[in-house]
C-alpha cells in the first residue's frame, strides 16, 4: 500500500492544457474518486499517474518515491479500463495469469494468486471459460482480477462500470466497495457517475477543464459545494440556483430576486451584494399557504417513490421534491 502525491501536475497537448496544476495528496488505503464531465481530463490524469502519458509539468510520488520519470512497469500501479481488454483466445485463468507469467513468477505463486483473486471476485467456477462465454459483469470482474493478481501499490480505475447496464452497475458497485474494504489498496477511481462517486469515495475530487474544483468527503461536497460548478454536478435533480440581491430592510436582511424575497441571517453579506441562492429540490417542501417562495405549478413528474413539481417563481424555474 502507498500514498500518492501529485504536485503541480500538468499536461498540455498541442496548445491545449488538458491537466492544469493539479495538487492532490491521497492517503494510504484511500479510495479517491475523480469526477467531472466528459473531456475534462480524467483519463489523461490517470494515464499520467500510470506512466502511459508523460507529464508536462509537476511531480508524481507513490509511496514516498518520485515516479514521474520511471516507466509504467516500475511505478507499481495497475489500471482497470472501461473496455475490458481481455485476450479473447485465452481462458479466464490464462487472462488472470498472463501478466504474472510475463514477469516470470514461479508457477506455484501464479496459481495461488489466480485462485485467490478468482475466489475474491467469485470467478472460480468460470476459470476455464473464454471471454465470449462471459456476461459483461463477469468480464469486468476478470479485468479487475488481472489488476488484483499483480498486488500493486495503487489501483487506477477508469470508468470500469460504464459499459454495464444500470442493474448490473449497481451490483458491481457494491462488490467493488466490499473489495476495497477487504484489500485496502490505495485507489484512484474515475467516473462521471455521481452515484458511484457518492457511494464509493472516501473523498471526491471534482475536475473541470483540467482543473481541480474541490476535494473533500462526499457529504461535505454535497452540503458545502465550493462553487456553482460543484453545486450543479453533485445531486440529482440538480440544485436550484436563483439570482438575487442582498437588501437591508428595517434591520432585516433579505435576498430579493425575481418573484421572491427570502430572509438571510443578519450580517451574512453586505447589502447591495449580488448573490446566487442554491436550494436543492429535496430541501424544499410544498405548502398551500404561507410559504417563503410562491409560484405557479408548471409541471408534475410522479415517479412513485417521490414526485417533482416544477414551479414558476417570477422568471425562475424552481424544482421541488414532493
Ligand atoms: N492524445 C490526445 N491528443 C489530443 N487531444 C487529446 C488527447 N488525449 C486527450 N485529448 C483531449 O484532452 C481532453 C481530455 O480528455 P480525457 O482525459 O480523455 O477526458 P475525460 O476522461 O475526462 O473524458 C479532451 O478534450 C480530449 O479531446
Ligand atoms: Mg475518460
């Protein structure tokens, strides 16, 4: 096991900065989940750590050792990709053993590592099958098994569940969580799925256009997003954001916007200040009279276990969970 430290890490391709000045320290045994929209540089960041891509700036440290000048094989990391990249002509056992055979480990050692990983991933009964005889979820477990048998200091996961359908994704997500608890291997897990991020992460790092926006525990990010981007990225449906101005009225402070005037804590901001009010649909409730906000119902979506009501408040659309 090992810590991972990224210091001022950067990568520019052509004229375009893809990863910008990333500082990040990941604890021994920690599961850090890196999230962000498509194209924001998540895969590139993992490839920098693994050594598949050369850093343009900064340093990478793994287990107290500087590795950014070392070739991938000497960094002691194992990457699990979105595409499983299994060898189609090999059995599950051969796929699991392949990397160890290349490294010329003794046969008995290879066998025991393969058996152990297979047991951990519930693949024992499938060891003599070939990839085409496996379901998507089973293939993904073989891909993870190949990383596990190497016993690396760090796992790098690049959207490993994104090719699975929703039901299977939920199932493998839980297995991954249990696996991490058992092995305790330091991991960087990339996803654009906020449910995966919230449920798997010890800490979440949010990336936007190659720049870190915020790093913290899942609920801290959910409750105290550092900026509007993070606020909009975590939580479904997204947070309502209402433009307003702070106004002092007879010793009371209010956020006044189009169609509403909400009380603010005294001294929270200077009167005259422009604000963005962020309110999650789940933190609002509907009342027939005397509410703080009032609006016209424009649409209702009933999901069975909950419903969402779309209100028009002045010029603002406000979603309420009901
Ligand atoms: N080899 C490359 N050459 C040119 N542009 C690239 C290359 N690799 C990635 N990019 C660009 O870098 C950005 C980040 O890509 P990527 O790291 O794959 O994002 P993500 O994994 O978050 O979707 C994208 O705009 C992509 O087009
Ligand atoms: Mg990617």
